[in-house]
């Protein structure tokens, strides 16, 4: 993961089955790409908790978050909440 352009920090806990990634500001790596790398490494990608810049479409839209910069549309589990400085915290479903 450290070799992926845009990834700044990586912490892996095999015991907890969790990977924590810190991405560089302005990166263009997508969650889809990260999940592909995880799958190709022999692991399963589950729900992801994300803090990102972007927007939640208006009422009547499917429950998605549109990531700023990449336009990637991520399905939401629950609602996105403000995390300050124009960032949102949310959980996205595994695909």
C-alpha cells in the first residue's frame, strides 16, 4: 500500500482485520482501487470508515457520498457527518 501514489501512512492489524490508511491531501486514489489492491493481496475488503472532502447529494438521491477530486460515488451505511474543515466522516459498504 505504501507504494500506491497518494498513500502517506499505513497501519495494518492482522489481529483486528483492519488497515488504516492516511492519504496525502489532494490525492486521486479511489476506494475502488484500494479495495482492488487489498483483494489482489489475498484479503477481503469490508466496510470502510472514511474521512474525505466531497458532498452528499440532495434529498431523493440514493445514499451515496461523492468524493471531491475523483467524483467516485460511494454507497453510504447510515449518514455522513461533518468532520470539520470541509470534511465528512462516513462508512461505505463493501462492494
